[in-house]
C-alpha cells in the first residue's frame, strides 16, 4: 500500500515535470514568433495542449514564464559548460574550445531556444529583464576572463589585448554563431571556423 502511494507520487511528479517542460517549449516558440507583448498565456496554453488554468499552476504570470524560459536555456548551457570545465580543469585551451563547441552545437540543434536568447536583447528596456540578463552574461564573462588570465599566466595565449574585453568578445561568440548561421553556406558553417577565429584573436600557442 505504502509503495503504491510512493509510486503514484513519483508518477505524478514526473508528469508534472514533463508538462512543465512542454509549457516552456511552447512558450519559447510563441515568444519567438509573436514577441513578448503580443504573446498571450492563452496562446501558449493552446500550443502546449493544456488549459490556461493548468498553465497558471506552473507559472503565476506571463512575465514569470518568460523569465523561466530564459533560465531554462541558460541553465542548460551553464551545466554543459560545467561539464567541460570539470573535464579540463587545468587545460584552459581545451575548455575554451569546448565552450565554443557548446555554442555551435546548441545553435545548430535548437533553433527556437537559440533565437530566444537573441530576442532577449530586445527587452533590455525592462529593468527587471535587463538586470536578469546582465547578471547571467556578466557571470559567464567573469568566468571566461578568469580562464583567460590563467592561460595568459601559463603563456598559452600571446594576445596583448585587454582580457576583460576579450572575455566579452568570447562570450558574444554565441550571438555570432546565431547571426552567421543564416548568412554562410552549410560548408562554411563549421565549428572549426569559429574556433580558429578565436584562436587567432587570442594568439593561442598550444
């Protein structure tokens, strides 16, 4: 009896999590296609094949849902970054190469989600959204800068450019991948080209 209750609770939780992800996916698509202002919770609920009251059981309002979409994407990217860092804690160049690979693969495989981050730039006039966006980007940039500093100390990069500036350029490579994707041939849209661009800029020696 007790085991049945536990099993039903687990099943209910898994169904809740699955629906939660489905709402996020539907919302990302609707926000991309209609923009934040034109998108409605009713249209998002319809796209997720649920009722609007069910949507509100997961997200209290449209803005909260929009922010949740943003965090779901960056949380995934950051978790992938952490995996690469753990694999290469003392190999800064392999880590930087891995980060660019994450950018490239994500843009190539997740069109809706990759475009959502680009659209996020359009809402920087909203103080709350701007603060959330800046906090995430600056944290990533700060980490990249610390990696560049270690690489510089070990003489793995020879650049004379300011490392804070380079960290910002490196972090913005995500947007470069998104932008370039639609303007080059499939043959030219290759990870190696993006990595070589950064390698030349950093003057990587290894």
